[in-house]
C-alpha cells in the first residue's frame, strides 16, 4: 500500500506582524509644566509644599506601559484601541529600581521620558527618566528607573513575541547592555534569594552582632534605641474604585507609597524624603471593586550614627475575599526613605524571629545596593 502523505498545514498569519525598530524610533516624552501652571502644581503639591513623589512614580509606570505599547504598535499609533482586536496586551512584570538623584523643587517644569533599551522573546526592558527643565541651564536628572514589561496573547494569556530591536550606534549598544545587565541581575538575585539559599557568612556575622548588641533583654530597650520589627506594623484597608483603573481595568495606585511614607515618618519621628523604589514583585492584578489590604513594616535602618539616615520599608498588598475572609497576595513593594533634617536614625529595628531576620538581611542588601547604584549614577552624571 502506498502511504498517503498529508500536506503540512500552513501556519496561521500572525495578527500583528513583527517589525524592526531602533532605539531612537520609540521615545516617549511628557512635560509637566509646573512653572507656568499654578493649577497643575496645586494638584501635585504635598502637605509640606513639595511635590507628591508617589503621583510622579505612577506617571512613570504609565509612561513605561505607553512606551511598550508604542514599541509593539509603531511610533505613529496614538490610541491603543481594544486589546482583543490587537491580539495582545502588556503588563508590568517587575520594577527593578527607581532612584532619586536630586531634590524635587516644585517651581520647575519636569520632563518624563523613556525608551525600550533591550528586548527578549516576549519581554522588554524600558528605561525611564525624570528631568528638571532649568531656564538657561542644562536639564538636571531627578530620577532614573527601569521597568520590565512582558507581552501576552489576549486569548491564551501565554507569551506573545515582541518586535525585534536594531542596535546601531555606540550609545544604543551601551543602553542594550544596561538592559541585559538588569535582566541578569534579576536572575542572580532570584537564585541567591534568602528564600532559596542561606545568608553568607558575612551576613550571618552581622546579624549575630546585631542580636548580641540589641536583641537581648537589657538596658537598650529602656533607652529606646531598639524597636522590634513586629512592632513597626502599620495597616490600611480600602475599597478600590473605578477612578483608579488603568487600561486593563485594574488598579495601580499610590496607596502603597503613602503607607510606607507614613510608617517611615513615624519610625524616624521626622519628615522623610524618597530615595528609591528598590523593587516590586507583581503576583496578580488588583481588580476594580475589590477590598485591598496593605501592610507596611520597617525591615532595616542605617546603623546608629551613619549618614545618610535611611529606612527600608516593605509594603505588602493583598486582596480580601469578602465572603470567606481569605487574602490573596498581589504585590510586594520595597521602598527606601531618608530623613530630611540631616540627622541619624534615632532607633534601630531588630528582628525577633528567623523569618524577620531574613527580611532584615534583605533590607540590608537593598540599602547597600541603592547606595552603590546612586553613587555610580551620580559619578557618571558629573563627568
């Protein structure tokens, strides 16, 4: 008998054919004209007369999403349209860092910009920048950050391929390597996370030294220079309204920033300034109408007498099921603040359990990493 060979089925055409783009093709800019618009400035002014950093960070998150969509749809596209018609959607996988490099003065216009600097099969690294526009002077970089965006199929919710990136100039090569380094750093951090491997000998020695000095029941507690980590817990519960939704009908608000800020002020007994967003772990989105519970904890502080006086805060977000009372974790935020008055942190936070000890070491790692990154970026800016 002759074996019948069936013709191989033709692949279905991709609903969104892949394109080739260079780094200069996709660059999005937004200007907040605080200097010329008192009405706009009023919307962003905080209680101390400065700018609401949490709102600016939310703008940067929205900007990163817009850049990712423009990279997929083309620089000429102005509106997204329906996600199902496009065949894909984009979500924020993680925020590696957002570092404050200079003070925020509300009398200057601010420019927000960003671009795709590196791509994978279904992911994009987006670098964002916030600059102050000074008359008759060059722009001053206020904040730098990186977002990792992933593309998903609108029907299957599986990985969706992204456009190919062309690297031509020396500057583009530098940016591409920066994006690759960010991805490699995330992989390394995941592999060496304290949830996977034990702390290093140096970290174990520092933790034990802190325990010997502050973790025992002696006169240090009476002097008020020690606070147990469990006693720094600050909570907030709220209902999510439609006004907070994004294009996917989910929530990304400034509530976590506000709670972390309040906790830092209470702990330091001083007004604080934002230093960095050290990372966000996104587990699942927060739908409209859900009840959101936030828990904030101080997990590390600068050693007594050290400047700048930094406080590292963890804010956990979870959605509460009204009928069962069960909570489902959604996001894990890590922030760092510093005292405005130039004084040191008056108290030190001390872990009591092994789980808190691992959080304490995570906070220590974040403070060291932040100091190193901000120092290198400031040196590069001054050259």
